[in-house]
C-alpha cells in the first residue's frame, strides 16, 4: 500500500516516481504520481493494461507518446490518455529532464507491486540496458502480472507459448514474480508543493522526511 511521498526509482530506464495520491490516501480515487524522466529515459517497452486507464500530463520538458499506434510529442500543459486495453509507449523526447503527472485508474496495488519488482530487478543489474529482464525472469514476471500489464513484443500468441514453456523452468531456477525485497517503496520524501497544487491536492499533513530522496 502506497502513500503520499513514497518513491519508486528505476536507475536503468531513468524513471523516478513520487506518489502524490496512493492507496492509503485516495479512498478509491485514482493513483497519482509525479514522474521524472531523465534525457533518453523511457518506459521498459510498449505495453497494454487490460483493466487500467493511464493518463499523462506534462509539467516540464517533452514527452513522446504512442497510443494505439498514434505518435505525439507533448509539451507542458498537454496530456494524453491510454484507455483500457490500448497499446501505448512513452519516452523523454527532449534533451532535458521531463516531469509528468501520471494518473492510473482505478488504483490497483498489483500495479505498484509490478513496478516495485521491475524497478528492483533493474537496479540490481538483472535486466538489459532497456530495463527488460532476461527470458526466464521475463516469463515468470509476464505470467505473474498478466492481469496488470502485457508487453506487445513478442506477439501475445508467442508470449503465451514461450511463457508457458519458460515460466516453470524459471521458477525451478529460483526466479520469482514477487520478491519481498522489491515489493515496497524505495524511500519517502516530501512531494513538491507546486506539483501537489497543480494536481489539485492539498499538501500532506506530515513533513515526511527525505529518506531515499
């Protein structure tokens, strides 16, 4: 369960997310984060959320998006929405840091669990340069979180076959979809008050501390 100020960071893909409204704060409202993307940073790959809608609103910089095959470059004040079941991808399209509000609805603790484990694997050197795990780990991850995220490459039919064959081998070799050491935020900070105001949220009641910021 996440709360305002929790941090998730992927040092391989260049993503850093500070939770503005988490499971403990939202009372059923959408999950909202302040995402910072370094130059050349990008999400791990084009994907689909079977039951979630994802919305991006640029605060600073330029964000490239591709939603259902339509590619755009967003600047400050512009937004894009990836509806449930749509293929989408995004990346920093500029030479400077990009800052984005990302909204996930409905909120889903499984989404956060997936992010924590993928980011943890990347930070521990267990992925390639794009943040993607190797075949055995990917098969286990793909089966574990298919209700939350499905990557578009390789094609879904091929994934089903590959994951069905490689998943049991991966688990026999100790790969997991859920690692306790990755299954929680990596730190806690005080969110930027200006970003909180932009998101229409009141400042958090507690100062939060800056562990991991």
